[in-house]
C-alpha cells in the first residue's frame, strides 16, 4: 500500500490511438499507412490528468501497438502509487524493468510531466529551460516515385515550409533522380537526406559525390548506414564533406557517448520515442558538452507526442534541425490544442501549462 498525496498517481488508463494517414509513411525499411499508436492517461489523487502518446514503429524499433499495450499493462505496478514530483525516479524505475518498450516509457514519462506541470501552472517549455518558444520544422517527402517527389516538393513550397527532408535508401539511381526532381521543383529549399540505414558507407559517399556533380548541396545526411556500423558512419562523416546525423545509432546516453568517442557523426537526432525523456535529456547534455549538433525528430506521431518534443527542444534550446512534421500527414486529428503553426514555424508561447494537448473526446472508456 502507498501513501496518497495530491500528486500521487492513482489511475492509469491506455488504449489504441489509430489515425489514418493522408499517404503511407514510407521509408527505406518499411511503410505505415495508419498510425497505430497508443494514448495514455494518468490521473492524480487531486483529479489532475496527464496525457502521453506511444508511437511504436515496427520497421525502426521492432515495437508494435500490441507489444506497447502489453508493456503498459506490465508497467502499471511501477506507475500506480508513484508521485509525479519524483518524475526522474519514476522514469529510472520504468527503464530498470526488463521490458524493451521505449515507446511505452516515453508515453508514461510524457503523461507524468504533463500532470506535474499542469498542477504547477507551468508550460513544459519553461520546465525544460525556457530557452525559446518557437521552432522551424522541415517536412518529409516519403519514399516513392520521381513524380511523387516532385509533386510533394511543390506542395511543401506552397505550404510555406522552407526545408525538405527526403526519405531515401536502397536504390541509388532512383534516389538521385528523386533528389534532382525535388531540387528542380523547389531549388531554394535546404535538403536533408534520411537514409534510414539503407546504404553502406561507399554507397553513401558515391551518392554525395554524384549530387555534388549535379550541383545539389545537401544540408545534412541522416543515418546513411546501418545502426551498428559506426565505422561506416564515421567514414561518411570524415570523407563526405557533408554534415552527418546519427539517428538509429543513438537510443541511449551510452550510444551518444560512443558517437562522440568514435567521431562518428556531426549531429545526433534525439527522438523521445526511442529514448524517453530523461534519457533524452542525458543524450542532449552529452552532445552539447562534446560540441555535436542537435536534431529533434520522432516516429509517426500525432500532435500530442510531437508537441512534447517541441517543448523539449524549444525549452532546452540549441537544436539546429527540427523534424516535427508527422501531424501534417494525419487524415484525422483526434486531439486538440498544441502549437500554432504558420508555414514551418511552430509556436508554443501560448501554452500555459503542460504540453497543451488533450483528446477532443473521451477516447479511453
């Protein structure tokens, strides 16, 4: 039995959050036509509610909606009776379990901090440091045909978004043609390439050289090689004359330290969904101390999880690359609140407490 205070978690609720996408979110390792996510709600003894979202992406993390629901059921005993004021201890207790369930942990940490800062009347951007209240996101062009790439680039330009991220990997000739078509359709846009582990080092370097010969500059090459090929990642970083970001290669603070030690990347993409919030803070601290650039990204997430990442990145400050675009791929919006978007500019200055997002209706019965 636990001692109850107003900040004690007395109830945990969760269930599927299925949101169809405007188009399948296709990357080098797989495609997702619907976001099969999980909504999490905690209730404190004083009635305060905190919301979180888990966004498992099987092609990247191996997690699924079913495994996430099972993990949340198993983690219930860790959460119930916990005090949200001890948010860091709770996060470490969740991580200490044997479950490989980063998305579930992220959702719980999000809900815990949402409830804590709601009670305090503090927005999460202020909780994380108050460095900024605005970010500028890119928008992704998913894997597909040359025609799809060009049309997507024109659509992004019409939205007023300045930076394009391009999903590539596995078909160098097609990738080169798609990148050229995107550049022709929107020549002013900085281009981020996301290999999602689809290349080896030699292939990635060859692609960069071909693009240079085409007169195309790449602003960032994200995770060109497989997760554990740090030697290959370091080779592209050393020889590619283009900034390189580690994404799949970094899920823990220890991973980030290894990137630093092996000089394997210039930038680290922090995704709260693969690390959790407390671990994300540790990764950011290591990168800042080592002089590595920071990127904030995510899986296929709704406004809820994406807004948590926005508060994290804006509050901490120092994020040169922002990839918080997946709400723009949602055909439905089952949530309300969150940032105000103008073109690619995301503002959370108006949020008065928590992350500012909640369900439009009762989704957890």
